[in-house]
């Protein structure tokens, strides 16, 4: 997937300063945007889907880990809408987890997936028992099926959320439950995709207990559910992540029979741009940006004259033209990055003046000046 970077030509690089994180600014407060959106799955089949926001997540399964969402293809078309500049913007996906033992549709008898591929098993050797070793193989195999047998296009380029809920089948052996989740995570990470965990703190404790996720889940982000209001969801941004080294990336609330999601971090942050230069005809103006972040920002510029865009003035530097004399020139800056709403802020204007150069008298023009 494309990642935005800060762009600056050599002519404007010296005038452009981008902070790594939001910071206070002498001329105004830090302004921020926040990513919001929705998640959908098989219950929304045949229903009108919400407007695609900055966040879009699509369920791969139809309630259990061995099933497929019958309208997955249509829902991925809803979620896979390119950004305004045409760059890829793929939806995240989520998959059901479980540890059903022999009550499930399939249970491993060796360190092999359902289709017979070998599994490197950190839990020991699976011989068919309902223990952590076989649970890991089960999870790994279900993860492989989700990647390759459900119809998820561009699977390695998406974030995969592991849906950990009590409504699915689990064992009283919480270490085995964790092993199954980690097996799924390992399969997805082995394919090169990012893995996160979706759950509520209560359900996570009931299913996993006090077990500490190991390397397969280390650093994985958390997506916390369970709220019924936006305020309640935002309060969950302060909860403890499910994984060591992870952070809470977003939270969910259910309202009007619809799943709503909001990011816990800022989308884009910044302060009012400043113009470098006094604003005389012929002078080169630059832009100073401070406190913009959090990372990978792309900047677009539009210089204006008395509020109207100036044709062709779309870089971080502008040479004041004669027609600007007496007008107020400003610059409008838009910072953007993939998966977040852009932030557009406009500088205070400078009023353009003519160069303050004294007239040079010559003998041939003495009469003109009344001397």
C-alpha cells in the first residue's frame, strides 16, 4: 500500500519545517482531524451500506471461522474505494476466532493444516488432543483458509482483525484458547499482513484469562468494542491494550443498529501556516509549518489573492507578481495521509507593496521631477 511522505522541492525545503508530532504554536491552537467510519459483515447482506468513511472494516466470515460471508465481494467493493488522488485505500477485514475442539467442523491430528501443509508449532506437537498444541494448529489452519479460501483480494495489503468474542466456541483451557488465537495471528503475519485484536476487556479476560500473548501477537493493535455511545467508545481509548507493546487504534459503538468506529489517535494535526517574507512585488515567499503530524504527511498548497486562488501557484514557494500590488496574499495548506481526514488551514495574509526603492534621477529627466 502507498504511504504518504512529506514532499518539498529544493526551492522550498529551507522554508518548510515539519514537526514529528503536534505541538503548541504561538499564533494559534493545534487543530486536528479524526478518522471515523463503519464495519459491516454478513448481517448487512442485502441492506444499504453506510457511506464509506475513513475507516472501513469488512467481516470475512458468516459467524464462525469455517464459514464465508456470502456478500464479501460486494462489501469489499464498498470498502475498497480509492482516495481522492487515486491511491489505493483498502478496507480492513475481520475474522472469527474460536477453539472448538472436536465439536468443530475440523480438528487437527498432527502439525498439519486442514489441507495438509506443515505447521511450525511453538506449542509442542499436536497429536489430536484438545490442548494448546493442537489449538495452535487449528488457529493457524483457519487463518490460512481465511487468507486464501474466502475470496479476500489483496489479502497481504490489509489489516486483519481477530474477532475474539464469547459467542464463538471456546475451551475451559484458556492457554489453549490463546494458542488458537496466536496460531491465526501467525498465519496472517506469515503472509505479510498486519494483525490486530477486536474484543472487549471482559470477553478477552473470560477467553484468555491472565495469559500473556507471545511473539505472534506482540505489538498488535487493539480495537475495543462494547460501547453504545460515541462518548462511551472514546472512553475506551484509555483502556489497556490486549497485547504487549500494542496500542488501542480504534473503538466501536453500536447505535441505530449500525456499527460506528472512531480512531483513538489524531488523523492529521497542525497549526496555522506562516508566510516567510514581507510581501513586496518581486519577493519570494515561503511557508513555515510547525506542529504538523503525526507522520507520513503529504502537503498541497494553494496561494490566494484576496481570497481567490492564484492560477499555477500550488507549491510551497511563490514569487509576488505586479498584479498582486495592494492585494492580500495568503497560502492555503492541506496536510493528508492515507486513512485519515485531511486538514486544511490558511495563513494570515500579507498585503503586497511595491518595492521601496528611491527614484534615480538623470540629467535628461530633471524637468520631469520639477528640479
